C-alpha cells in the first residue's frame, strides 16, 4: 500500500502569506519537509524564513495559504501537535531562573515516553553546568540545553533555529551527530541556519528563501552543480580590478563565462570552467600587475557560492 500524503509530507506549506501592516514578509511561499530528512531553510536577514518557521510552529497565524504539520493545523490543532513536535528557538525561550538540569527534568515530565535524561546529558555535555541557572549559561550552553529540551519528548518533527550558534567546534559536532541520528530515526528535521557548511553537511534538501518566497531548492549536490564549473579562490590585496582580471582569463570553452568576485576584502573567487590554462592566465595577470597572491586553491562550487549568487552580496 502506498504511503499517504501525510506520511510523505511531515510539514507542508502552500501559498503562505504573512503581512505586517501593508508589507508581505512572506508572499506565496511553498515548502515541504519529509520524514527521515533534514530540510535546511536558508535566506538573508529579513528574507521571511523565520516568520515561515514560526507559522509552522503555531507561533504566528498566517494571513493566507495553508500550513500543515503531520496533517494538522499548527494553530487550531496546537494541543494535539504539541506532544509530537519539538521546537528549538534561537533565543532558547527557556526560563532563566532555574538550574539547567531542573528545567530539563520539568520538560521531560510533560511527555509520556521521554528520552533518558542521562543519555541526553552525556551526548550534549550538560553535566558540567547542570546546577547552573539558565541565566548564567553561555550562549553555546543555552543552545545545547534548548536542543535537549526540543528532542527529549521523542518528536516526529523538530524545528531547529540556528542549532549550533555560539558553540565551540566540539559542541557543534555533537549537535550535528544528534541531528543525523534524529533523521536516521525517521524524524523530520527542519532547520534554519546562516552557516553554509552546517547546511551543506547536514541537509538532504535545501530551500533558499528571499523576499518572502522560495527562489531555489533541491539537494545540495544539485544546487552546487553547474556544468563543469569549478571555483578558483585566492587571497590578494583588496580592491583588485575584477573586471580586468576576468578579461585576462580569455574566453571560456563551450561559450561559458567566467565570473570573478571579491567575496570579502582581499578574498577573490573565479567561477567557471576552471582549468590549467585559467590558472596560468590568472597568475600571469597577477605577475604583470606586481600582485602577490596567496592561498590559491581550485575546488567545486560550495553552497555558499550558490547562496551568494542567488541572493547577492550586498548587506541587508
């Protein structure tokens, strides 16, 4: 028997509209998150991704369109959904005056079959600050505690907002391991993040949102694929004439074009069908202009390259 649409779509958003005053922050957005998969929602600040997730969590009421989580309306059916959904907010949303362990124990008692607290405490390194009040925790410690609270009830869907923000590398990898375990257990994980390497490492499906709507989506490997394009990166003095540098590379094969951008001051990326001749032309131009470059590397396009191409490089 084929799976039902509800079983195939843990979260389904269709034509979502959310306005603040006369401004549509979310404008006709569609999104699907499936069980046993990590769906990453990416977008610049103000793109509408947080508002979209808050509508999915039942924290905001849509002005148009439909939102369904496990086949239910997250606002009208909040009581039925609450035991089946885990939510990790970026600011934690935790009571600040109680010790961390006490807070987690209180949350666990709300569920019929919570995860063993000892296992969560060990996995996320909570023991070192178990008796510390939440207000005295560092940002990364709060994030680990918030994640524990989001998953302790064995949710079928979990929403993670910037799950590894403020964490050291050890904590970050512990969080990533837990997210992968949730996915492998059949949980639908919907996360927002500004860390492109986090999305590239974890996501089965990526949704890029800008100006309140979806502008691209797909598996990471499909989004970063662009024919035979590769990225040549280098460090050099800021302010190089990127147009002249691109012209010096000459025509690309098969009618393709090179694009060169200064991704940050002193950091440059050349995207296109990069080959040995491209590297030779580039180093020749640099030598002719008495420019010493360092850190020259060639690799495939990254999710960050795609994100910047889609949403632009200007600050919001």
